């Protein structure tokens, strides 16, 4: 299911700024989750919470989650449905049914169950035959991929059962393909992107490069690709971090319910790997003990919130929010090292912090990092650094981003 979310987030930056090339930045400052992710997680919540899989329960979960994230990018008809006190299906054949269906295929114990649940999940809004067919085509493809079917077998099933023409080559379609939100003109394209792709990332790049409704095509293709190839850790953890804590909780509960809970969804291990490479942590500790930072390591030893820096390192090692910062601090190795090197800073109480850190920029990064960890562990060693070197002042940008993080528990502003 996370494969659909990854596809949605990567495709989001290109939905209204299409690219027709496979060579593009997977993540940009505009990358975010959209309605595809929100409704996918609503379906996941329904599957976990209602073993009878009633339509009225699904409707309730979709409305509750949709209203919690009102700016996720819903279409006009769906938005009206979302706020209708007595919502009814509106005969849609849009791809909203197929974009949200992936949890069904990871939950189902048989192909027939996957098809049946896909039909229910579609019918609450998209009860047009094409809307139902699109959802079932994606769900069955994921289910078959999970259970060892070959691409040829998946293609044959989709062609025979749903009468999609999967013979064209995407290179022939791409030049004239334009924005279309119907199942008829996006589900086959998503299937073709999966069939032509060589690995998960390649599938996503192909899907986005078609143009059109790129986030939804990539979400559908990504959900099948996850079942077939698995998910690259770097893409999964980056997108997991872009979810709000509330949405992460839904994802975690669903994955736990089907027995595939990711042990390190934030990929906190990336910090330990970076610190261990070339004995970097010991070198950093030595420099601080000697009173002068001379090499480059601040991103993964004193991490700060993602978005405060613009370099590749600051984006990769930036912490998404206070949840990821707590996970960092909960790691015994990282906790011990952070405290050890922070104590080493305090040896030099009378030293100018810019000279100690080697530059004014790294002194600001340290202030940001200490502000973050002080927020999740107050009255600790981190506040001492702020008191001694920064006159007790916290980094304003970090404080502001932490405030937005807490708002993210309840809204998507």
C-alpha cells in the first residue's frame, strides 16, 4: 500500500506541471501527499476497523479523513459528497475508485475477496461500471503480483477480465497523452507503466513521464510495483516522513494487521551508517573535544528539521518532524552519541560557538538541532547548550516548524 503513497507523492509535483521525460527529480519542495493518499488510508482504516466491511462504515471513514485533510486536492463531485450528510454514489467512472483501492489487495486472502472488496470500495462513490472495473483491475493486478504471477499472467488477466487493450507501447502514447481522470484512460496506462518498468523506481518514472493525472497514474502503478518488486527503503522512508503523524498511525496499524509492519519506517539507520562510515563519528567527537570543528558531518550528528536547509545532505538527513526526532533519540546508539558529543561541546563554555563549530552557518545548524531536541526532551542537556552558547535563545525557524508539525496532527494546511 505504501507503494501507492510513494507514487502519489512523487507524481504530485508534476500533476499540473507535466513532464514527458523519465529523467526528473523524484522529490521537490512541491512533493506532498494528495487525496490519493488520504482516501487510500481511509480504505485501510475501514478494512482494519470493520470486519464485516459495511459500506456505511467506509463512507464514515472516508468522510472523517477527507474532512480532516480538506485541501488534499479532491474533485468537485467528490468534495460535495465528502460534506453531504446523506452521501450517495454519483455514477462516476473517474479514477478515484482505482487510486484508493490498493489496501484491499494487500488485505484479501483470495482473488475473489480482493475483487469483492474492490467493488464495495468503489461503489460508495464510483458506482459506474467503468469505475468499478478500474478498481477491480488494479486490485486484482496487485493481488496477482503479491502471489507470484508473472507480468505476462497479470497482463493476460487484465485483458481477458476487464477488456483493456494493453498492446500499445507507452512511447507511442506519451507524445499525445493529455490530462484525463477517467478509469478508462488512466488505469490501462498505469498497468502499462508497471508492465514496461524494470524495477519500482523505473515504474514510477514511466508513469509520471506520461503526463496527465501523474500522481494518480503513479499511485496505481506504484501499488502494483510494490507487490511485484518490493519498495526501495530510501523512497519508502522519505514518503513515510512526509505523512502527518495521524496518517502514519493509520498506515502502521494497517501494516501491523496484515503482518508486514516495517521495523524502521523512518530509516533511522541511515544516521548510524553515515556516522560509522570512515569512522566519522569518532572524528567529529575528536574535533569537538579539541575545540574546533574542521570536517563536514553536522547533518547526521546534529540533525535538524527537514526544509531548513536546501542541500542534498540537509534534505536526506533532515528530520521530518518531532515524531522522527523522538525516534532518533529512542535509538540507543544515536542517543548515546548525541549526548556524548553534546557534553563535549559543554567543555568549552567560554569559547565562541562560531569558532567552536567552524563557521556561523554550522553554529546556526547546531542551534536549530538543540532547539529541536530540547522540544522533545526539555530540561535536558540540549537546553544547557542553548543557555551557554546562545543566551537561552531558541532557533525561531525551528520553533515555527515544530508548531506547524503539531498542527499537522489535525489538518493539512
